[in-house]
């Protein structure tokens, strides 16, 4: 614990929460992580790992590293929030005992209230904001008391673990249903003889192409590839009036589900396809009018629709030379 002068007057054993792990002392205030944090981090990693696999199937086991980074980043934001409270408290000479990251977030333990001087309005605002952002923590404490303390809480552990097990079962059941739906979709592609054609585009899976075609229908009903792009609402529209030319924006019209399917396919394709990767890099780093990442991804999604239209209407596999039109890959697609 720090006193108002910033001196460490804490008792290491008395200030350490039961089972807490000391992570550091920013501004001299000890930061502890309770074991419940690791339980939630593992649960977040498991659940989000499965969700990431649905969006980016090419990641493989690395998807769990991405999910773990999300869990760490989430609690990192909680730590930054608590450090903000700590800095303000120390600024007004309020001793801070410790910062603790736990099951439902974090808590900064401030030892006493502010003196009756000009800092009182600021501290009042701080405390009001603090309690408002800790509704879940207060609810947890109230539940703990109603359970009768540690003994009552431990008695509920089997039920809590059972509910977690049910959540994991639901996640596995949903993943199995999605896998079955993907199998049916790819089976339709096989029946139509399109699987080899659509998967000739590097980075585009059979399930991703099936999702696009399910929303677009038969590509041959569109006279041009641009018509298919416009149907998805991915065609840029520029506002012009006289000599004034505004910024180009997506129309937002068309079929939202088709636009979403193409945008999801662009996530994996822009990393695995050299043509799309070069195009994305060019669009986001060019000197004149660089695009934001989301805008560049929309451009890649539109390119996927154009190329799908070309290969399904001509019956020819995707070819990088044809896709770039003989130009550098960065300027094509």
C-alpha cells in the first residue's frame, strides 16, 4: 500500500489476496491477479477459438493464440481503467492499497476518502464513476453475502461447473450444426461440378464460395461481373454536382447477406492469395488517397465476386495472370 507521500507501507502477507499472483507494481501499487482470472481467460480462449475458426479457417491451431490475445487484451483494458483511478487517487494523496484483477473485472482499493478541500468535487466524480462501472462487482459481492460467505459459495461450485459444461456443450452442438450445414453446401457444389472451379481461387474455401453462391444465385443470370458486385452493394458510388466531386462510398444497396458472405471470404483470401494480398497492401499504403483497412477489404470482396462470376460463367479455373490482366498484382483485382 502507498501512503499519501507515495511511500510503500504495505504488509506483503496482509495485502496479498488469497491465491493472488503479484504481476507488478506500477506507480508503486501492487497489481494482483486472482486464480479466477485464469479460469475466465481459458474459457474465453476456448469459446472465441471456435468462433475464429469459422471466420478464418486457415489459421488452424493458431486461432487459440489469437483468442488468448483477445482475453489478455480485454483484461489489459480493465487494468488501464483501474490504473486511471489509481493515478487520480495518488494525485490527491489518497493511499491505494492494491489493484486486483478478478472474475468480473478489476478493483482499485482506495483506503480513505478525500479531505474537504478543492479536490472533493473531483473525488466525488471519480467515486461516482467508479461505482457506476462496478455494478457487476457489487452484484457479485451481494450474491456472495447471500450465499453465506465462502462455505455457501463453495457449495454452489458443482452447479456453476455444470452450467459452464452446458455452455461448452451448446458451443460444440452449434459447431457441429455449422459443420453439417457446410457439408451440405459443399455437396451441392459437387453436384453442380463447381467445387474444383471455385477452389482454384487461392484462399477461398468451398464453404465460403458456397455461401456466396447461395446468396447470389446462378451467376449466369447477371450479364456482367459488375452487375453481381452491384447486387451485393459493393460497387462504389461517387457524389458529383457540377465541378464538385465528393468521396466514393459503397452504395449500401443490394443484398446485405451476399455482401457479408463476400466480406467474410475476403478475410482469408487476402492473406492466402498473393494477388489479393498485393492489392490490399497497395490500396492501404498508396501515396494518393490510401484506403482504410475496411475499405480495402471491401475492394477485395468485390474482386472475389468478379472472379467467381468469371470462372463460373466461362468454366475456366482462376488464373493469376488473367486476374491481374497482365498488370502488376498490386494494381489488379
